[in-house]
C-alpha cells in the first residue's frame, strides 16, 4: 500500500484502528434507545408515535451536529474533537438515568445524540492518513463502526435484564468516557494539522469549507445517504419493536434478530469501500438500490388471507413471511445498505479533498435526518394504518424515487461530458473510475484541484 509522504503504515493503522473503535462505541451509544426505549415505552405508556419520536430524537442531534463537527474537525483536528465530543456525550448519557417524564426524556435524548456526530469527525480524521486510491477502503473499514448498533441489539437486552435500563445507561456512559481518554492518549495529530503547525498556514475558513454545498451533486449524494444510512439507523431502532409486536417475540430474542440485521449492515461497509475503489461507486449504488427494491417489496407485503369461490366450495390462501424468512431478508438488506454507505462516502474525498469535513458533514447530516424522520414516520404509519408492514412500504417508495433520480441525473451528466457515451459507461463514476484516472492524474499536478462542475 502506498503511504502519504512522512506517514508510515503504522501511523495509518493506528489512526484507522482507533477511529473505528471509537466510532463503534459511539454508535452503540447512539442507538441505545432501540432497547432501553422499549422499557421506557412500557413504563410511560407511550404510543407508537411517541416511541418513534423518542428513538429518533438522538438521531436529530447526531445529524445536525455533523456539519458543525465536520467544520471544526477540519480546523482543529480529530485528535482534539473526537475525545471532546465523546466526553460531552458520556455526561449526557449518565444524566439520562435521573429522568422520569417523557418531555425531559426527549431533552436528554438530544444530548445523547451527539454520539452520532462522531462519524464525520472520524471521516475527516481518517481520510487525512490515506492517499486517494485507498481512501474508499479505509473509510469503509472505519464505517464498519456501525456495528455498534449490533453490539447494542445483542448486548443491551441482557444488560437491561441484569441491571435495568438505568444501569445499562450508566455502563454505556462509563465505557464512552474511557474510550475518549484512551483515544486522546494513543492517537496522533493528523498530517494536515502537523503541516499547519510547521508552516504556520491558516486553516480553511468555515465559509470556504461550506462553498461546495451549492453544488447539486453534493445534495444528490446526501439523498442516497438518507436511505442507506438513515434507513439503516431507523430500522436498527424499529426492528426490535417490530419483532415484539408483529411476531410476539421476547425482547431478548427481538434484539438478537435485530442485531442480525445490524451486523452485516456494518461490517461489510469495508467491502463496499473496496468495491468502490475497484469498480466505481456508481456500480455499487445501482446494486444497492436494485436489490433493496426487491427485498422491500416482499417485506412490505402484509400477512394476507384470500378466499376464492371455487367450483366445489371456497378455497383459502394465506400469504406471509415467517419470522425466519423475514430475518434472512433483513440480513441481505443490511448487507447491500452497507455497500451503499461506503459508496456514497467514496466520492467525497475524491471530489472535495479540501472540504471533506463540510461536504461529508452535510451528507452525514441529511443521512442522519433520515434516521430521525423515518422512525417517527414508522410510528405514525402504524398508528394510522394498523398494518405492521406499512413502514417497509414507505421505504420501498423512497428507494424507487431515489433510484430513478440517480439514473436520470447520471445519464444527463454523462451526456454533457461525453456526448454519445455508451450506456454501460454510466456505471463508472467521475473521477474515481479507472476510465477517468488519466484525467484525474493530470489534474493532481495542479496545486489546488478545481472543484467539479455542479451536477444534478
């Protein structure tokens, strides 16, 4: 593997390993309401809509904070911002145990949500240690820290049984604070910050970092992330409730089954990064959307009974997914969503190498907002329709719209750049495709790479 000038492989592995571990712990904390929220729902007698809002509130803070944390990380470095963000969140998690009313629970959940902002801190910090040819793989490995959701789904139900939901929150707070201290002690200042200290160069201002956000291309990437990440967070939080309600399972069993979804939705993100490096992010996004549509179609179909008037009497038919088949579909869905998450973030350091914090923060914010609005929408749909599979119908419609928009936008962009381009070349993304590397390599000789033209 090539390394940046002055950066050793040991430095790269240290930065990637520490960032991934810290992000895993943060993500476990961020999704804690998916488990303890079920107990809180019972204690307070919440409706499905109220429960959906409680689960989604931490996601709101974790989403909105990403754009600011991204800018600050570009300015002050991840070695400072990561521990600071974790310590503040640990305090909020600990204080959660003293809350007893629903409105105050929502306020406490806002503080806990800062754990979700750790993603963009880690992206900005990790990307500075790797060259462009390996950033997709490195960020894919880092993004596998989403496995923290699986850790919560697997472990938290048993902690709740053993020490109660309050004790579970305290354990999470202590682990998060310890992780913050270890990260600060073991991590090194990234190469960009070191160069600024050596030369006295100023950091890019917040206004300059936010300039690329006027490009429609950035917002298109953000909509993809609304599903692949926001949908992942929403389902990781919603599935325990779904299994308990739709299939009548115990919370511990429901947590394990939800963890089976979260696990591939996290660990295979590294594979998605490698695939994006090798074949281009567009190919991976097409795969993600097409497979997701097929899976969501079957998950959306409710338990149904038909009675047909036959020649010799009524003929009864029943259709529905057994819990085993449903779990298998969620595992496959989590797998392709993990590929899509890596593909979206493959683009950012390639297109916007000097604005990773701001652009990545916006994309992460929009994606995180999916994790905020979708659980609320899920709860409202359950209350309004009384159909357990209604949330999956909503996801099917959203994916269909995104897939069509992506395909139309790519065709228009490629026709502008390469009139008469053959259809099979639409799968390759500019400029990270092997088809475009000569042009990119030539551009790399320029001191300040020009930003790509706004693309719809």
